[in-house]
């Protein structure tokens, strides 16, 4: 980095020690470079004037042109204020000052034409603009520019560094940069993608004259950011592939074969077979496998995981499977025990609630190799858990399992264990490319045969009676029904009350002994929960009233209706997961989303998306748009990426472009030795060295 860019921020004219301290504390701005990279998050068009009549439709800063027709001071003491009636051809609006208005009062001229700028607020039924910027129109230069708007904080604001204050110091800096910004993309890339130079982009992004400036400068900067990120990820993948030696699983042995040939209850789907083939190729290569399997709810990932673990066992290794919650881990344990019940394979469960004594025995079994398959929660990667020879780790339903965690797993064994990550919430392509850019990806895009698409319906509270009628018809056909209530930690009590009220209403509409109802919620003792679940699983009850504890695990193929109460309180991926609890048998299944009458736009969109599609990928795309990558991948992981300008939920196109380019370049010049790529090489060495905890890169 050049000396200019690393100059401490307090040396900038107009900053000084006090403001510098605040900039560091509040915005992490330490140097000139940090300030340059504090990009505007939007722009205001200063060449455009709104009219007073438009104000109800403008909910941002606005610029008006007109005259002051009356000036009036009102109130006493602290509630004193100055009100100016401001008029244009379309109407009148109040401009209001609460402070320092003596000066304004003596300087404002009645009937003079002004340009004013500010943010309209509604007060009762009338619109006003508090503390507008005022300029006599005759002295307004024709401003063509767009005004940048910067993130600031309250503390910075009080020190004069609100958005406009930041704009001022940024301009100071911009004036000094010509000739001082080194280009960091090779010329051939600039040419081919018609990109602005770095210097020009930095100037224009802070100081655009027109929309084209904004568009071109942000594109250049986003492209650069994403291109470097993708190059980094592909390089890591390359390095992992050549450096990280993995156990070679040469043979398909007894465990695998005897299960596959004698105990597999059904034929694998084409997609399951294809994914297994990918896996076998990986574990045969001599390198560590790093593979992500995406497969919608119910696509049969557990079985793929099991077969993969058997492969490890056949090659003298132990295998572990990690799930995000205790319920899910236990469910996997039960399922896998059941699959393997006739085979001499030692399977164990380890969760946070495994007792000390049991844990001690388990640790011993893992160290001497007696325990062959370990299933558990995060507890199983704790340092105290040592294996004799861990060869395979399956990670289920963890899209938050990122690069750093994988690095930790690698150190569990002398030979890095193979890693298989499975997810049922498909990750939008652009996110997968970024968060899992260094993984290989397989997709199970086929459901086991006999599944019928689930019909999803959105109903309002007013339809409840008809809903009960429908439920009775389904029960008469011999089907079972889930009714799920939200469970949100903060209002547990409220949720519990809702659940109980719902249960009572259902009990009245579906009286005993004709109808039998199960209920499961977080306050039940584990054995009672188990008992209630079992009654439903065995078909002894018709309706299962539950909180979201039902979300993971249960598999009752005869259940054909999923009713989700207060569906507007669930996120999209959770709704999709819940829906995946039905449609598991051969019967036609339904998912009914019950909501209140008044829905926010966003909730409405969630309901519409659910009704429209069963495709987990499409749902994931919408979810990304609604929630943003931070919520989907975890803010910490998103934070790791440290993106300054690109937005993964909006810039998917640029991600693809950047990835393609990075791939082409590395295919031709894998170690970036060509002359034309020296700039890249230099940047990449810096990046890879600056994030050592990201992986074991030698
Ligand atoms: P998920 O991918 O959501 O983890 P599961 O592994 O739980 O899905 O599988 C869902 C259901 O489908 C289970 O009951 C499982 O036994 C069954 N299943 C898995 N593979 C097949 C197959 N090839 N044919 C029929 N049923 C299958
Ligand atoms: Mg699963």
C-alpha cells in the first residue's frame, strides 16, 4: 500500500485529533484509505426538484424551489420555534426551525425565490421540513451532481460528522488523490470489461456528476472486490487440492456391500447414486474431500451420509456425523441405528447432555477404535474428543460451517479427514460460490419415487371453520395432520398461550373418542414428549399439535396435512422445512398457511412464494433477497468476507462474471506467474497472508 493511503486520518485537513478519535471508534476509519473505502450507501439527485404536491410520495431527502410567503415565531421557552410558509406552484408547506433560528429569522427574505433541501416529515396531517438547507435561487450554480449519502452515527453527528460532514472531509481527500492511486487490476481486464481506472472510480464514487458516473464507478469497485474474492477462493481450492493429503479409500468392503446388498430397504435414486459416485471419486484421489451436498428436504441425504461413512469404515477409519441441534443429532442416531440394526457396527451418540461417566467411556471407545461411528452435536469437535483414526466427517444442516471451522476439523487427525457437508436449505448460487467457493458441490435434484408435489394454500383466520371441515375429510380418509405453532424465544409465554388456545379450539372441534390428539411442546418432559410423538408415529392419534420442535426429525409418511399457524411469523426456509414434513408418503399432501388478515408486504411475499413453488432453490433466492446474506449465512461469516461495496444479495450477476474471469485466468496461469498477472499475484499474496486462520495454507 502506498504511503499516501496509509497516512493516519488525523492528518487530513478538517479532521484533527478529536474527530479522528471518533472516526476510529465509530467507523473503524484509521487511515486515508479507510476513508476512501467508506463508500456512500446512496445518492441524492441535486439536479431535480420535487413539487410540494408530491411530498406525500417522497420519503427521502428532497429538493424544492419556491418562495417564503410568511414567517412566524410560535411557542414559548423550550417549545419556541420558527415556522416559514413555503410555497410553490402546487402548494404550501411548513419549514420549521427549533434551534438557532434568530439568525435565520433575520436573514430569510420574504418573497425571495429559494432552493431548499431537506427531509419531509409528517406531523398530524400536515407535511413539514425541519431544518432545511436554504439557498437563494439566484445564487444557485447549476448543480448537476449527485450528493453522496454516508453512514454516520449519532456521536459522529454531534461532532459535525453527519453525512454532510463526512462528505466534506472526503472531498478534501479526493482533491489530493490524483496520481496517487495505484491500479490494482491488470490492463487487459480493464480493457476487456471496459472498467474505469481505480483512481477514477474512487473519485467518481464519492463525487459523481451524473448517473453514469455512479453506475460505472460502483461497477468497477464491486467487480474488483468480487473478482479478488473469487480468485482467492479458487486459489485456496487449488492449494487445498494439491497440499492436503487425504486418506485413500481404495476398496468398497464388507460393511458397505453387505448393507447395500442386503439391508438397504429401497433402491437408491439416480441422484443419490450420482452423488455417491462423486464421493467415491473424491476419497479415491489421495486428496482430502471437501464436498457440499445440496438436496431438498426429503431427498434422502441421510442415506448418502450413511453409505459414505460405511466406506470409511471399510478402509479402517472411524466416521463422525455432526448435526446442529440435539434433537436432530438424536434423530440421526436413531435412524442410523435402525438402518444398521443387523450389522455388527458400533454407533454412539454424543451431545451436550451426555453424562460425564458415559462420556468418559465414549472417549475411551473413540480412542481405542471400538466406536466406529459417532453421531453428535458440536460437542464432537471439542478438543477433548480424540479419535483413533477419524477418516470421514459428515456435517448436516450447517450452512454456517465455514472455512475456519473446516480448518479446525482438519487438525483432528494426522491425515486430514474427508469432509462432507449436507444442506437442505439450498444456498443460492451466488452465496454458494462465495461462502463455499472452495468446495466441490453435488446436488441431489431428485426426490425418492412416489412423492407427489405438495399443494400449498394460504388462508386467513376467517376461513377457520372451513379448515376444520377439510381436516375432518382428510382424517376420514385415514390421514394424519400436523398443526404447528410458532415458537420464538423472546415471547415464549405468549407462544405457549397461543398453543394452548389452539389446542383447546381443536379439542372442541375434534372431540374424543372419535378423534385423538397429540401435543408436543418445549415444556414437556422428554419422556412425555417421546410418548406423545410415538402415539402419532404409530398412527394412534389423528392430529399432532406442536411447536416447531417438530421441524426437524419426525418422519411420518401417513401425515398428509401440515397446517402452520401464524405463518407470517416464520421465515421462508423454516416454512419450507416444515412443509417437508408432509409429502413423504404416497398420498396427496397439503400445506396450509394460516395468517392474520393484515400482512406486511414482506410476509405477503413469503406466503406467495410458498404457494407458488416447492423448489427449495427458488425459495432460497427469495429468502436471500428478503433477509440478506448476513442473516442466511450468519453475520460472522458474512463479516469475515469484509465486503465494502458489493452486496451478495443484489450483485449476483457480478459474482458470476467475476468467478468466470477468475476461473479462466487460473486455468491458464495457475500460479499467476505470467507477466500480465503480476499485479494479481502481488494482491493475492497479501490477501492469503493476511488471513492465516482461514485455512491451512502453507
Ligand atoms: P433429507 O434429505 O431431508 O435428510 P432423509 O434422508 O431424511 O431426507 O430421507 C427422507 C425419507 O426418504 C426417509 O424416510 C428415507 O428413508 C427415505 N428415502 C431415502 N432415500 C430413498 C430412496 N432412494 N427411495 C425411497 N425412500 C428413500
Ligand atoms: Mg436430513
